C-alpha cells in the first residue's frame, strides 16, 4: 500500500514538471548561459524592411519628376519644429502622438524634389565650425587645416513650421453584443459582439519666406482614424468537462501613419503652388517620361544618367544585395 501511494505521489509531481517543461519548449529555446554567438536566445521575427508610403507619396514623387522634366527650379526648403500641441499623454505610455513630425515633413519634401537645407539639428555643424575656427580640424598634412569660407552655406528660400493641434477621442462609436443560449444550464451558450469607433488628428502648418518672414501658405488638415473590435465566445458542458472559449480581434488605423499622411498631403499642396503645377494630377504629365514613380522617392545615383533612378530598388522588401 505504501509503495502504491508513493508511486501515485511521484506521478502527480511529475505531471506539473512535464507541463512546465513543455511550456518552456513552446516559448522558445532559452539557455541560462550565453551560446557561441554570445546570446541567450534568438529573437523571433524576421520581417524585411519595407517602404512606408501614404496615399500621397506617389503624388509627391510625380511632383518632383514634373519639376525636373519641366525645368522648374526647386526651391530650397528648411523644416523647423512641428511640435505636439495636443497635450495628450498616457500615464504609462507617454505622448499619444509622434514627436517626430518635423522628420516626416523632411522626408515628404525630399520625395517632392525640393532642395533641403538643414536647420532642424545643426549641433554637429556648429561644433565643426567651432573646431575649424580654432584650427583643430586638419585636412591631411600637419600644416593644413580646414578653412572657413564666407558664403559657403546656402540659405533657404522658405521654411515650414507648425504643429499637431488636434487629437480627438471617440468622435463617434457604435457597438452591439448578443447572448444566445437555451434555458437549460447544461446546453451550450454563446456570445458575439462588435464595435466601431472613430478618432481624428489635425495639423496646422505654414510656409514662410525666409528673407521677408512673409507667410506665403497656410494649411489646416485633419484625418479621421477608424478602429474596430470583434469578439466571439462559447460556453458548454460536454462529457463532464467545462469548455469556455473566446476569440476576438481588434484593429485600429495607426495614429502616427495618419499624421504622416496629413503632412504629406499638406506638402503636396504647398509644393504644387511653389512649382506652379498646371493640374492636380501631375502623374499624368510625367507618365512614360520617367521609368519609375517610387513611393519612397526617386533619387538618381551618382554618375548615372538622368533617366536612371534607384527608387524601385529602395521599395523592394528584400534587396538583391542582402
């Protein structure tokens, strides 16, 4: 009898251990000591780097092609600070909207073919200028140092400033939930539910002429963002066992991508004015003349003909070189 009880206890002790071991295997191979590569484990995933376009990216690239094809000189643009003025923040997650709107605007102007001059972060340039002024930066030989030449830095024709001014939660929401089941406690029962909700973001941007400080263009845009939530569950007794299963899904249009879309739409409209585009659909003007209209921006590699651009290569999820 004692041996039988001991066997049962050992069997019960082994069951949780086996379950724990199985769970650790399912979560991945983790070693308490670093492996030959210096890591405890390999990270999951492996998705390639992809382009990050908006519905207006292609129009921006077409605008740049139109200007080059028509011989319209591209203005020099500087991007200032586009700050978050919504004041919305989570207690744990921090700011709700991106703090990098200025960087999004720089990328948008680059797609449109504008000549960009750096004014957003000049800390490195200022330090280099300070070192050069003190004759600390050499140019090879001991007796040579970098010269400071007057007028070597090009100025901007226009600069962009503004801010993210709106983030409105739950403009409107609608949802429903249903419970289905018989009155008998042992019969199966189920629930199903769904919800839709809408929020929005808004930006106010202005283009300023650098020499006169005259505001030459002002744009205020907003974009609505939709989210949805679906759930389904079932509860049942079967063969003396209880089954409670629930599945669901939740999806929301990315807030930061919506801000990028608003910025690219505003940039498209502003550059259309600066280029003097004759039509809103500039892609039809460059169709056939340019081999590619990449959504990342078509840039001509060094020592390449004008017709050759590396935009398609930049868009490929898996580059041939890697």
